C-alpha cells in the first residue's frame, strides 16, 4: 500500500481456549479469530516493519507501511485478549463498543472500558443495541447513535469521535444523525483502503475472517486483491437490497450451515 492509502482492519471477539463466545451461530463465528491467529498477524506486521494505528492516528495518513486496527462490538476479549497482544508489540487500536451490551455476559464492564481507555487505546461507538441502522425510524436512530455516544462518554468522562455501523449497514440519514451527534467519522465494512481523499463518513474496513491465512492477511494489508472482495461485497449488498436484510440473514444462516461453505 502506498503511503497515502491505509487499510483499516476490522476485528471482532477473539477466541480464548476454554472461554465461551458471546454468540455461537456460524455467521458470527466466521468473524472470530483464535487469539493465537491474531497474535501471529500482529507479529507478522511488526516483523515486516508495519505500524499499527488507531483511527485518529491513521487519519493523519503517515508515510510508511501502516494499518489501522479496529474492533467492533465491545466484547470482554478486547481487554483480556487483544489489548495485551497490542501492547506487547507497541500497537494502538480503536475499540468500537455497542453501548447497550456493556456489563452483560461476555462484553466489557464499564470498569474495563475505562481500563482500555487508560491503557491508551481509542474508544469509539458501535450503536446502542446493534441493529441494522438503515432499517430504523428517526427516533430509533437517535437512540442508537446519539444516546449510545452519551452513554459511552459518561463512562469515560470524555468525548468520543468515531462511530462504526453494525453489520456495515447505513444510509444517508445514518450519516446525518452521526454528524449532528458530533461524530467526526463513520466506518462501515466496504472493501477499500482509505486515503486523505476518502469521506470521513465512509471509511471502508476489511473484515478479518477466521479462516484467513497469513499470506492472505499480508495481501489484504498491502491492499492487494481488494477489488475482487469489493465485487463479491457489492453483489452481496445487491441481494440484501433486493430481498431485505431479514430474509438475507435467514438465507445466509441456512447456507453457512452447509458443510462446504
Ligand atoms: Zn458489530
């Protein structure tokens, strides 16, 4: 990736031996990396002289190879699995939290959110209850974006600036509400690297999948093959728009149970 383009990586919960995941459906588990896989990716980045940045740092688009590291949902493994690896290698990251999940089983407790913040990591918002934002009424959008921001800010005692969309779904209203709420950026899960020319409200991110090998990981960080992923992604979004989010999710859960998928 040239100096002016940075790939934003999107992680979720990490798997620790003997610890139950927050959810068990195949559609969820395919985004869950064992902590050792995550560690080997971060170790490869370090060894290859890449920098690992949070969103604010990445938006300065520093020269030299760098990735932006982000986590969605606010699982407890952000603090107990991801943070220790990141600190070991001197990397930062942005943790986008679903405000309404905090303090429930498997997710960060407010004290743990403060701990992540105190360790120097960046905290962002990932809605209140994790709905597809493009499906919501104006009142629901306010709760999911404005109220969620306030809730996290009350826990931290300072403002937050970054928002990520659950399931990557958003529309123009979503972006307007986020902007009015005071979010400086909105990240989705579209397959493109970002640069100074990218809209701050349409930051693309690359989902890290469980079965991604180190070679494929390296290619993604370098921005190779993103166009292929983008085509697949756009085809998927086309089907989602045609059949609706709910039907699509049902179809997907059926398909993912097939042994060959
Ligand atoms: Zn999420």
